[in-house]
């Protein structure tokens, strides 16, 4: 029963991470004047929905594995240049009518007056329809109007730079939340330092080093262990036969201890002998440095460090340096979070900035259906002055989403099979 509670907690954490991402899109969209169709918590069949007077639908759906923020006309297939082409075509026809310029001008003015009158009537009808559709009894989408009473622009009709900002909104919010979660983690938990649990004896019965049980290692060769420099980071590059100086906290007293990296012979409880290269001690994990000063000092650089390491992991996965079996899908991630959380409740706070940074970096990848790819499509449109065929772009994103879902399904199956 306790494990089920941690599973539910892990699901809730993943849901919150995704909602923070979608809230970033929503906030940027509202600031820049985009029209939002729906903000959904979860996927699948709708359990509950509330439509605001401005036409936005806030809904709760059956599958609590994320959410989405849908914009007006976000999936439009047609380019938004038809009206401009029609205007230019009409202008060319008028200009080519030799000797009838005045007549064409009068006709254009009369037509404009009729169109203005028609436009007023249509706008009024649209307002009435929007009010009717926004009533709780209706489920159909209302006609959306801007602040001037005109039909609202669709997502694809907005300027490219505005769309890029909205697409980046989710990543920015995830990154900002990672900084906040890092602040909370460092302040309340601190950072890991090795505490000596046992010191091995050599064949002569003497300890391999002068460290004692309970010693907490604070620094290696004059470099302090911190949020930015873990013990493992500081030990990289130390080779066999090299002597290092540890600064340790020995029951409240700071002392220096030298130790040499060498071959260590050990015997387990079953009497089996083994050797490894190290310093001859078993370490436990002790968290130190949990205070406000360290939290404010390190929360931003620590988040950047996490993000950079995540990007490096993606690169290693793409180049085959990291096997696919080391990746977890949503189901595997929930199980992993539950396992490490039940082992130590503090691990939840450690996971939060890691998950937030992971989601931010993952969505920046230029893979179809992700924000990174959509930003690239928008940049191409900005440079070309016209969009890629919307149907082609939609098909690419659809295929990318299908591949992505298949990938996470496969890695989840592999994680449970192996």
C-alpha cells in the first residue's frame, strides 16, 4: 500500500512538470494576444470542462499523463496568404483596365461601403454567437473575436517571432521551475558528501588508509565538495599509485588525511576474495551544506549543470555511447521515481530539478512534434517569407509523434523485460 502511494506521488510529479510546461505556453500566448482554444489537464475523454466567457475551455481528462494548450487554428492546413493573393489579383485587374480608372474607383468605393455594412452585421452576429456558445449548456466552440470585435487571428496567422516566443514559453517555464526546485533542494537537503562506513585491512591486518569510520570527506586536494563539484567529479583523473589529500570532518574536528589509490584485496561474508583499485574504504552518503546561502549561490549554476549533462546524455544516446536500455519511458520513469523515493524521501526533492531540466531540454530537441522542431519550421517560414506547406508540416509532426510514442513504448517494455 505504501508503494502505491509513492506511485501516485510520482504520477502527480510528472503531471505537474508537464502542466508547468503547458502553463508556459499559455502565459506567453496571453501576453502576446494569442487565442487559446483549450487548456487541458490530462489526455483522452473529457471528465469535466468549464468554458470561460472569452471562449477558453479548461478541461480535466481521463488520462493523467500530461496535458496540452491548444490554440485557435493551430492545426490549420492552409497557408494564410490566400486573402493577400486575392487582394493583389484584384489590384492588378483594376490597374489593367485602361480608360476606366474612375469607374473602377467609384465601384470600389461602393463595394467597400457595402462590405463595411456587411462586416458590421457579421461582427454583431459573431458576438451573439460567441455569447450563446460560451454558455455552460453548449459544448461547441464559440466564434472567437479579438478585442476590437473582429475575428481572432489563428495561431498560424500570428507573426513568426511571436509564435517562436510562445513555443519557447514551455521550455522557459520548465527551466525557471528547475531553478526554484534546485533552490528548495539545496536549501532543505544540501549536497552529498561521502561518509566513511568501513575501512578495509590489508593482509597484514593494517588499514589501507588513515580514514576512520564516521569521517565525512569535505575536500579532495584542496577543492571543496559542493553542489557543483561532487566527490566523483573531484576524483576523476586520479590514477592508481597517486596519493590524494582528504579534508575530513572527524566528529566536529577538521583534519587532513592522505590516502593512496591502490589495489585493494577484500573478502566478503561468503569468504570470496576480490580485488579492486581504490582507497580501501566503503562510503555512505551524508548530506551537508543545506542552507539559504548555498541555495541562492548555487541554484542557477546547478540548473545549468543539470541541463548540460542532460544534453550530453542525449548526445551519447544518439551516438550509441549509451544503450537504449538505459532510457526509461513514462511507466519506467514512474516506477524508478517510486523506487528511489521510498528508499529515501529526500530523493523526491533531488528529482524535481532533474525532471524539470530534463523536460525543458527534451522539448528543445529538433525532433518532429516537439517544440524544437516546430520552432525550426517557424524559423524557415520567417526566412522564406512563406510557410512550408501546412499539410506537409502536419504530416511530419504526426509521423514524429507516432515514432516518439513507439519509442517510449519500446523502452518501457525493455526496461521491464531486462
